């Protein structure tokens, strides 16, 4: 279901918690993934989808249409206390079904990975996305595509663009 803007604060906390843990060592201390203002704006634009369980926010994902007409998901976050309940996979399936229903033929995502060290969470995500049918389309340097983010990094990072036919 679309994220109610009234849930933006809880969604911001969840996203920042998940990314703080999964991207530990990638960013300078104190860097957050998102802000309340950004999450509120995305919720109002209808780009955030929530998984509610027992009346509580269990997960969230951003779904958007890219200029080339493909769908993209990002900002995927599932409550770590509920790991193993299928929240992340369910949100991805919802995103794929939604994009397919509006005529998108491809789904994409970006995964940020460090260049100088291995991060177990990123290796896990690569394997998981691969099992779900996503393949690496290209690899880019973060500082070239997102120069505004480069100064916030603790080291160098690449982003991998994955795609999957719908």
C-alpha cells in the first residue's frame, strides 16, 4: 500500500537504520540515507510503498518510473527485527507487479558497493538480487554519477545497475 505521509517519520527512521547497518564503513560518520523532508515528499508523490504488519511499519520501498520508461525500485528497507518474514521480497514483488501493470518492460535497481573492501551485506544483496533474476547491466563510479554524494563517502565506491525483464 502507498505510504501515508503521516508515516514518514517512522519510514525515515527505518530507512536510516537499515542503511546505517548495511552500509557501515561506506559513509563518513553521521551520514544518513535520507531525511524526513525527502521521505515526506516521496510519500506525497506516491513513490513510497509500505508493508504494514500488526499496524506497524515493517518495510518500505521506493518505486519510480525512469525517463526511459523502465521501473526502478530503491530505498528498500525491512525491519531487521522481522528478518525472515519475506518483507523485502514481498515489496520487490509488489514493485515488479505494479511496474508491469503500468506497461514497464524492465525493472532496475542500483547497489552501492565499496571499492577498497568487501561488505558482507552488499555481497548478500548481490546474491539475492541475482536469485530474483536481476543481472548487472553496468558499473559506474559514484563520484561521476552522483558527485554531490562523493564528499560524504569514507572511501571510494561504485554503483552497480541491475536490470530484470518484466
